[in-house]
C-alpha cells in the first residue's frame, strides 16, 4: 500500500478509486455533449445532469486529492458552449420567469467557468 497520510483519500487505492469516479463523470458529459440533438435541453435529463457532473468534478478536484481526472480547460469551455447553446435554444419554450432565466444562466456559466479555471491551474 502506498499511503501518505491518515485521510480517506491519502493512499494509492483511494486515488485509483477517485480516478474511476471522476473519469465516469467526464465520460458521461462527453457522451451527453456528443449525443442526439436535444439531449442537453434544459428539460432533458442530461440538460440537468451535465451541470451536476461539472459541479461534482469541481468539488472533488478542488479538494486536492490525488487521482481526480479533469478534462483540459478548453474542453470544459466546449462543454459550456454546447450546453448553453442547447439551453438558450430551448429555455424560452418552457416559459420561465425572466428572473429565473437570467439567474439560472448565470449559475450555469459560473459552474463551467469554475471547472475550467481549476483545470487551467492543473488541479
């Protein structure tokens, strides 16, 4: 066993496990972005789950644990562009309030930007 501390993520097996988890989150986003038209719309499963995965990746990687897998910052920006294009193209059909529309879009942008910034720092 290669351990370097007493924390739950302070050893090789834990790093391997974290790599599997974050790798799965990345693959799910990749698959959703490459999916059928409409997959990322705001009322579709992946339109909701992709931002969740992005935030989970940020939360896990920001802890500094060994093993977290992140895509390149440029790829996160591509995800952001794809999600926002789908969101912008479909959100008005759902008739949200102007306040919700503006605030939700702001949250989406911040979510992707935070992960891209973390990826740029090499976390």
